[in-house]
C-alpha cells in the first residue's frame, strides 16, 4: 500500500520541486527546481533517494501535512526550520517514519527561507516535459502548476515495504547547511567588460541587502550603484543559474531557480553554484557581500560541496540519542557525558 | 569561415561562445553551425546548449568536464565548421489580421503613418528566421521584419496579449505562446499553438527554421483554433535541407 501526504495548511509559496526541467532551455522553458539545491539534495540523500526525486519546497510561510493510508519515511532539511511531529519538536533536519494520522509541521525558525520535505522514493505528481518541478509563471508541473493548498494530496512513488533506504529515525547532521557569513564567491563574466575595473572593485567591496522584491525567479539586492560603462541594453543571450544582472537601476539582480533561459541585461558575473544554496536561504533585510574567484576555484568548491553532501547518510545520528544529548547541553549539564557520536555504527544502512 | 568567437565564462557550469554583438544572419549562422557540430560530437559532460542571436550557451556538468577542456575541444571543432546553410524547414503558419485579432494595428498605423492594409501586406509578405526562444516557454523571436514596420517598444506594457499573438516591436517580430503582459504591439493572431506540452511535437519550429504567414479570415481562425485545441499542428512544414 502506498501512503500519501495530505496538506492541512500551506503558507504561500510551497511547491513541488524535483531537480529541474532540463532539455528544453533552448525553447525558453524555465528549469525551475529547488532554490537551495544543497538542502534539497541532503533531504533526498538521507532517504536513499537520488537527487531527482520530487520533494516539497516549504517557504517561511510554513506547511502542515498529515500522513494517510500507510506509513511514510520522510525527511526535512534546509535553513533552521522548526519541525514538529504531532506536536513534538524535532531537530532542524531529521528523518522520521510518519504513521497514518500523524502530522508533520514545519515553520520558519532562527534562519533560512526554504526547507525541503522529502519522502522515500519521491512524490508522484504529474511529470510535465520530463520533470515534476512547479513553475508558477507558466503554470507547469507540481499540482496543476500552482502552489500547494489545504487538502492537496501528494501520492508517493514507492510503497512503504520498498522504502529500504531508511531503517531508523535520525537527526540529519549537515554542517554544510549551517549559517555561514562568508562572502558569496563570484566568477566574473560574460559581460564584466560592460563595467569599469573601478566599478567591479566597488561591487566586491560593497555590502548588499536582500530586498523583499525577490522571488523564485530572481533576488533583488540593494547596495552601492553599479554603473554601466557602456549602456545596459545588450542583444539577448543565454542565462545560467546565479547570473548577476545589472539592469537600468544599477542594482544587482541574481537569477535563481525560475530564471528564464535567455535575457537582455549585462551579466557582471555568476554566483558560484557552491554558494547558491546559502544565497537562496537569505531573508529580506539580511546583508551579504561578494568575493571574486576563478572558474577553477568555483569548480573545486562545487565538487567539494557535492562530495560533502554525498556523506549525508554516513552522518545520520539516531534520533532519540541526538535529542537526549541536545537536551543535556541545553540544560547546561556538562558536555561530553553523552557523546552523540559514540553510537556511530548505524544499523546496517543500505 | 567562422569569425573568431570569444569564450566567456558564465560561472563554473556554463560557457558562452560569442560570435558577435548584433542581430545578423551571418552571426546566427555561426551559432547554429557550432550548435549542430556540438550535438554531432556528443561531448561527454555537455548537458544542454542554448542558441541565441549572437552566441551559444553551453551548459555542462563540471564534475565530468572542466571549462578549459571544453574550450580546447571547441577551438579544434571551430576549424571544421561550415556556417553556410539552408534553413532545415519552412513553416507556413496561418495568420488572421481581422478584428478582433488585430488589437493594436490602429495604434501601429497611426505611429508609422502607414495604411492598415500595407502593414498587413508587409508583415504577411515577409520571410522570417527563427532566431531564438525566450521570455516564456515557446515564445518565438523572429528576424526578417520589413524595416518599414520598425516601431519602438511601449514605455508601459499593455495588458496580456492572447496566445498566438503576432507581435512587433524594436524591429523584431515574435509569436506569443501564452498570454503575458507585453511592451510589444499585437497586429494579428495565429490559431496555431506554437507550444503545446500535450502534443508529441511540443514546439513547432526549430531554431534556424524559416517562417511565413498565410492570411486567413476570422471564420477559418475559429475552425483552426478548435483543431489546434484538439492537438493538431495546423501549420504546414516543408523540409528544405533535403531538396
């Protein structure tokens, strides 16, 4: 029997996302996919899914679901959201087995803009042009191409007896999802020659604040003016994830998951993919700055980041133990008495 | 011979191969030649390519391919490219310029100082090249609009033009795939769905294809709209590269 999740309450912006709709960029089709690919991948990997399984992207608006039909192994990861199972508080990233009738609630916590609710095997919504990702602007994918709302039912691909990826409830220890104030790494180009070297220096020295105008398509930043040396109208060319466009108002626009595949403003550079997840997790009003790196450095950072996420399963901590130790620390009862790492030998994962 | 392209990074996972900075058939030919050669070569690690007016964006998986390796391979490929080409296919697309499908034609006539009939003749009589897709899924950007129909974009976008709208602005023409607010002017409409995810042929035209419009009246428009809704193409394709 296959379990499903029924939405009890969905804050604005909750959508179904898989790794994205690729293969049609040349026809103007937006890839969509998760805003924070690192958290999305972590949530999927913790269940033994590959990174193409569809999950729910939850915004700071929060989400509450109930399990129906059969038990389900689920995870959530990304930002520091507060998760609760039928009222019981869970760690900020966890893997649990939901029994029919049990609810799972996620709401915005200390930091972060998105968390991912994944299920063993992935959600089984309609595949449109090779992907389940929701693109709201074109009304494609997910459930009827729209945001989730109360009473939506999300079926799963795999029945519980085949959900072999998970065998115990766990805290997901993913330090790569922690808050990190480091500047975002940027590779210059392709239109960095539309700016003077001095303007580029000002860009890298500047502090930018995320405005509330941003959405899944682009994040608008506010900071020092980035003046064009020779106009801002270019003949449209291709656009990649993380492109930093400088339109006529001289304020950077970073193109995110719902970017169009082509665009007509000069692109000063691209945020390194290794830092895209961190950028996506910013909330309006938060500040950031940028640091220039080479293509080779950005590539090395991405590969290191992917390698780290690939260790998700090895880093799982049995849930009860992790909670106990956390509570001991919280109660200021001395560290080191209970070592959450002591029970490293996980019971035959995979 | 190709003009020497510029290789420009777009992050660690994409590369732009730029052949020029303007809209010109000669430059677009180079873009398409490289695109075809790349697809033929089937490079390990290249995931997707996006041809535009003046450049080819190559998306790749940095784990399987480093940018410098790709550039070296492209430089070798460059010498073998033959940009002289005939468009692979010519599409005959029905177009209705009758009311209510000619929404903005009076505005265009007033701005350009041309009679309405001449605007229709000019638009309908031209041969267009599909330069690229953009803006929204299936939006086709065309080159080849007669220069007499050059009109600047609106300062303020108009309310959404319906799917199939034939739009002009900035010396370019396009076919809209879905209703979106636009700064362009709608002078006619085709019943053809240039983009339909339910159809086996999701997108009508390939990049580099030729397009011409065949005038139909309002009655034919309604009949063809029904057929298009039922999944028919309603446009005639003619292969040119096999002649």
